C-alpha cells in the first residue's frame, strides 16, 4: 500500500487543540467513545428562487457584444501550439501566439456545451448534478499554507492535507472536492499529483478535482479515477468523473498547462471549469463592467477550445472577478464589487445556458468578524447569482493563501444554513396552522400544542457552532467564542470520521499504478 502518515505530526498537537477554554472530550469516563457530532444528513440542493439580475437585458447584451469585440479585434494569446492549430482549423485567425476569434464561431461552439451534467463519484451516493437549478458545495482548494488554533500557521504538508480530506469527507455540507484542500508541499512535485490524488480517492468517496499542470499529470489522475470507480475507459468517457479548474492568465492569455488540461479533459468528456481570475484594477479594467467583459472574453475563448476538442464536452462557466485594495494592491473578497461580479457572471452563464461556478471567499487573516461577514457576502452573491458550483465553500482564509481547520467547520455550518434556506417553503393547510392558531387563541403560547409537538425536533435549523444559550449560561461555560467552539469540534469530527470502504482488488490496482508511476519518476520538473 502507498505510504500514508498516521497520527499527529511530530511536535504538533492534534488540529483544533488549544490552550485555555474547554476541549471536547472524545471519550466518556467509562472509556466509550462520545456521541458523534450531529450534522444534517447528506442532501442534494436545488434553488427554488430565481437568481438575482445585476443588470438589464440590454446592459447584459452590451457586455456580451463587447466581449466578442475583444476576441475578434484584440484576441488572446494561446501558448500551446496544438490548441492554436485546433482553433485555426475552425476559422480562428492565428498570428504567432495571438488568436482572434470570429464571433459566430465562438457562439456556435459555446452553444454546443451541455446545460447540465452528472459528476460521478466513486460512491454513487455522492454523485451530483451540475447545472440547472442544482447547487453543489466544495471544500477549499489550493492554499499553500494551513492553520489551526493549537499549532498556528504553517506550510502545507501531507499530514494536514489528509486530515482536511478526512474532514471534508465527514462534513455533510461538503459535496465534492475542489482540489487539494492544502498543497502538500512536502511531496516532490514530480509525484505530488499521484500521492495527493491517491489520498483523495482512498480517504474519501466524493468526486475529485485534479490540477491541469501538464498532460501527463492529467492522464495519471484520469487513470486513477477510472481505477477507483471500477469502470472501463469507455464508461469513463461516457460518465464525467473528475473536474479541473482552467484559469486563464489574465489579461487575455491561456498558458500551456491550462491549454493541455482543456485538450486532455475535454477530449475524455471530463469537466473543465473555466475560471478567469480577473482582479479589477490589476489584471482587468478598474470598472466592474470592464473587468467582467474581459472575464467573459477569456471564458468564451477557453470554452470554445474545449468544444473544438470534443463537441458536447461538459464545461462550467466560472466567475472569479473581484477588486484589489488600491492602497496595498492585495486582492479583496466579499466586497460589494465581488457580489456584483458574481451576480453578473451568473447572468452571463445563464445567457449561454451553461452551469455557473462562483466561490465562498474572504481576505481575513484571522477567524474574526471580517472572515464571517466577507464569507457570508461572498456566499450570498454566489447563491443569488445562480451558482451551481460554489468552490472554496469551506475553509478558505487569507485571500486563498491559507486553509483553516476551524474555518472549515464554521463554513460547514454556514453552508448548512444556506442549504436550509434553499429548501422551498411548504404552504398548505398543515403549515398555515389556522386551527392551531384558533386552539391557542389570544394571549396563549404554542409550546405544548400537538402541532408544535409533532414538529419541534426538525422544525428549525440546528447549528454545530452557533451558541444560543443565554448570557449567564454562556459565561458559566467559559464564554467560548465561535472560533473556540469550532476548534473543539475539529478533533471530535476527525474522531467520528470513518474511512470509506474500497474493494481490496481495487486498492491493490491503485497501489500498483501509483507505485509504478513513482518508480518511473512521475513527471519531469525543474528540480
């Protein structure tokens, strides 16, 4: 079996442990394990309300036409020769690295992408539908650093990577993996994708994401996913089973690894999530309309390339436009500009009949009020903007530079609140409760009536983190903050984690593939 670290890292306390306050006891006095942390059951979410429009139809059309003008007149640089040849064969004008697109060609190919698709996990219970009115939440992805209250901020490593995967697997709010929950930087880049994907596929049975950092890495991750799902190449090509993020290098550039990712994944009918990272005032115009026009041009070009490779391949329109702090140059998230951009991106995705991706993000350096309100605003913009995929749903901190164990738990509660909000209101004779109102009458109360007794256990959302005790009870308990409560929950949730089963022959085949590729040296790197 491929080596897997276990237990706490040397010199570290378990994630979530802290000095002071009250730690959760994982064992009763008689040695029995404590009761599991209560969570809502795993669910598939639908949006029952219409997404919010950020601009009028005429204004949306103006942005659409401006984007096509950018593609036709300015074009974008495509730094992959195969991609340039494919586009040229379909009528694009190629001059060196610069590719200019005929608007009709772009619209024809974009229209070929499906409105929704099924993303298959190795456990079918975790399959999700992407598109339409479906809403899917992922965990944080790609931070180089990680933190918890007990151990502070540190560079990403495989031990923390694995614990974050375990936490993502166990938290019912998280439906898919958005990538590496933290970069396991202690693994050499030549084999990192092999061991990280191995951990994702063996420690979890939710759908995975692989990075587009070269064709061979793409092919390795596809093969590992095929093995884990126990399907043939032909079935894998029919059933989308892995996603990849394609970030354009704004402004107006599609680099070589990202183009390779589109070619490899679209060619195998896997999902490319096209996400320009356009920061207004830095890599995009300072106006939101201009920044989203650039975002749209870059997205349409990359989507068209994927459809040139394989017409009808699944794709997601990604929006990640925000602004910078013009005093420091740092990215800002959860801002009014981010919310507007998220809603506007959703409007454009709906115009093209494409699934839409947005994010739950913040720029806070501490798990404080800023982290809370920026995340809440980001999530609100994503959901009201019509996002089908909400990436970085749980655990993102510091503008994406850090994954936090405690923030993952806090965000999971926030996601469950939003999931509860997504459930449609039931209005019928039973919920209108006219007879019950008459039964209680003026000046009475509803605690003891049968209508309440029949419903009180599941009538309202019950949080893991929020503390609704009165002040005196809260003070007697040590005045715990939300961060402290989340810190207590982390080890309890990890203790509740159960590794999902994998057939011995499948694990053996996966082990053999990874060992063989490691023996071959993985992929070439600069060091």
